[in-house]
């Protein structure tokens, strides 16, 4: 199966709720909800599109550890002490919401004719718009890698996508500036 073209919807939407800045991305995949759910929740698949693993029990209220993959630790000289979080919503295979530090990440899956629509919304802890532009470019690239994983069963190492994320930052910075 191949994914439905996401060209027209690929840029994420920027959001504001008071001082909090958020991002929302909608992606359409020509894969069943269960396949997309597995890619969002299983370590052997997260390694292709997410910069960290999710270690811990999969249930609402569970504390989790979010260790960066070794390639990220090495390339970006990150501390190996994992960031912590908590699973806030665990409703397979429809909703997975968790915290990454103080950021909130929510994945919602809806079956459609021929596949799945995924809505990913994240609320960032910091109202810093420069940091938000970087996060937006990073999530954009991560979701592109997720699509490749679903379509082909693999994706290039995420650490090789830094140039693409940086290329997207100015466009996201313009969108974020419009929030003020």
C-alpha cells in the first residue's frame, strides 16, 4: 500500500491557547488504523521516526521514560538521562496522549475509506517562538519518516534529516509570528 498524498496538508497548523503554543498536523495514510497505531506505539517502529523510545507500561496514568536513540545522543551530544513523561490517554487504537517533559503530544486515529486519518497535536511547554519553529520543523520531518515507515517498512536515520527540518523552520517561524 502507498500513502495518500499529503502535499496539500503537509505544513502543520500553528495554535495558541493563552501563552501556550501548539502545533497540529493532519496526515492521511492508506494503511489500516491498527498498522498506524503499531507505528505510533511500538519501540521497534518508533526508532524509524521518533527521536526517542517510549519505555514503560502502555496504559493511562503510566509513568514513562523517553530515552533518545543512541544516534541522537551521539550526534547532538545529549545527556543519556532520559526525559520522563506520563501516558495521559491510552485508548487503542484511537487515541494516544502522553507528556514529554512538560510538552503534551496527542495522536488521534480515525478510519477512513482506504486508510487512516491521523491528527497529531502537540502543546509546547515554552512560549518561545524560535524554539517552536524548530520543534515544528522537527515534527514535520518526523511525520514524513513515519509515512515512509508505513509505506516501505523502513526510513532513513532521522539524524540525517536535520537539513530538511532547518529548511522548514523559516516557514514555521512566519506562521508562528502571525499568532502575535
